[in-house]
């Protein structure tokens, strides 16, 4: 069971890095024509959007006034809590 918890923990950490990369790329992608950057952004979007979209819908009314998407922060915090619960 410890091995499974460790593997899940590692996958959660990788997913958090993908969310961070996607957030950073979202700032860069609209000002570049580099096809590699666009492909990486497209790939990370396909990986993180299924998790971020429900959070975006839930936070929609609150985050519209902020002007930024805070859903990556919320998901990362939830993943960190889940990760702490997996490994004591």
C-alpha cells in the first residue's frame, strides 16, 4: 500500500508541475508564433482542462471581477492537501 501511495503522490506532483507550466504558457502563448510553444500549450491544456474547467465554473462569479484565472491555484492547493493525506 505504501508503494501505491508513493506512486500516486509522484503523479500528483507531476500533475501540479503540468498545471504550473500551463499557467505560465498561457501568458506566453498569445505573444509568440513559435510552433513548439503552441504545441506544448495545446498538450498541457488537454491534460489540465478537464480538472480546471469545473473549478472555473464554480469560481466563475467570484473570479470574473479579479481579471485572472485563479482555478490553477485552487486545484494546486487541493492537490497538495490530497498529497499530504496520501503520505503522512
